[in-house]
């Protein structure tokens, strides 16, 4: 039997870096049954081959249409035959750390019996991991949903199919039951969701709209960073579409639409084209990269850094097909105060400079 695990997430980070991942929280497996394979129900076949899973979880994946045999979706009672090519998308398995529900305020954008959408505050880690076992968004949601069976399993990532970086603010969806979890995972895997971000980037972009394409992988010289492999020799395919919303001379306000969801995708893509995100310390945006040498200007930028002590990136909107109703649903979240105030300062700076000229 041939096994191929094409895990969609970027594992292997240490310390706080594991919280900085932006990749989706699901795994993709591919199996080819041996020539001597006897007839066996596919839920038994997969449960015995995938670590930290069960027949029940496999059955939910099948019900969501996430199990394919030779390219066609099958039910959980399908009998695997010799030579069958089986592919499956599963939410991430549990981790061996207890999830502690914590009474932490969260900003709920929308909630029904199947999904929960929250507007994450900047500085909040999405889920527990090395160095951050408490105080995370998932700890808070586990308290909010303490009577929900999915959040009583002890898993570290219950209901999650995607995440946003610790210091990125914005909207995020969680599933409240296994079937919804599998259906949302399928949408993120097949790229049928729509996600838009607002970012403030250094420099004046040459075009009003553009697309950044470049494989993203771990930086071979600095494991904390991701890196664009321009020649496509390594990393994973990544595409970011953007359009300029407003120009402030030395910085631009842009809207970004993700076609893929790689770790640090927007941050590393804009670094790649020479326009790092404003005050993104990991990718060099915390330096004054554009502008004049006047001390008054330098003080202005440092004042902006104080107001916005993080990368200027916000997950503005998320749209997806509701896992239970099949209805297309779109949600937006307001810019947090630190980004709004910083944008206003740049807007006023440009207006005052034009008056002086």
C-alpha cells in the first residue's frame, strides 16, 4: 500500500512561531490499496491507517463528501478494492494537551447551531500550543461552548479549519459540530471560500491592482520566517490578489484577496515585492523604509508605530457556504482602533503636506 500525506499546514514551528501560522487546519491523505487488498469498508480502512482518528470521524468526512475513491465521492460503507486510490480531507487530529475553558471575552459576529464567527482581537493567539497553553481564542470559545460535545473532547483545535496570526486582527469561523467541521474543511481545501484582508504597506505600488504569485516555504536561513521561492523550486503554490484602496505617498492602504492560505502569505508576499506590511517586525516593516530624512517625519512614523505596535493587517471579511443550509453567507468586521487611528494619521499627514506645498 502506498501512503502519501500532503498535510496542508506548515508544522514544525517552535515557541511562539507555532501560533503565527495562517495555513488551514486540515490534512489531506492519499492511499493506494495493495493488489492483495481484501474487500473492507472504507471507514475501517482509513481508521486503521490514519493516526489519531476513528471510524466516527471518518464517517463524518464521508458524509461531508470529503472521501474520494478513484476521483468520486463515496459513502462510509464503500468496500475498498485492490488498486483503489483513496483520498481524504480531515480536520486536524487531537493533540495531547488538555484544553482548559477560560472565561475570556470574545467578539461574536454571528452564531447559530452549526457555526460561530468571531472578530479576533490583535495579540490573541488562536489556539493553544507550545508556549501558549492558555489565554487563546479557543480557550475562550471552549468556555462559551462548554456544553457543546465538540468542545468537550479535549482537542486543542476544536472547530477550527483556518487561523490568523497572533498579531493580525479579524474574522474567523469555527464549526460547532463534526459534520459542519468537515464541510467547512472541504471548502477551505477546495478554495471555495472568499477571504479579504486590509493591510497598510510600505511604498507606493506601481499599479492600482495586481497579483502576487510565488511558492511559499520555510526560510532556509531563518526558521521563524517564511520565504518566497521565486523559481518554484520549493515551498507551496501561493497567490494573493490586491488592489490599492488609498495612497498616502510613502504607504498604501490595500485590500488583499487570498486565493490560497499559506503561512504568513500576505506578509511574505508583500515583503517579496518590496512593500512590507507597516510595522511587521518579522519581515522588516518595523523600519522606516520610505519617506524623508526629516526628524519631524521620523517622529511621525514612530508615533504611528506606538499606536499600532503590530503588523497593520486585518482579516476584513469571510464568505462561505453554510454547512447546514447550503446558503452563501458573507460577513465583515470593522477595523480595530489601532489600525483606524494609524490610517487617519497618515491621511491627515498627506493632507497637511499638500496644504504646505
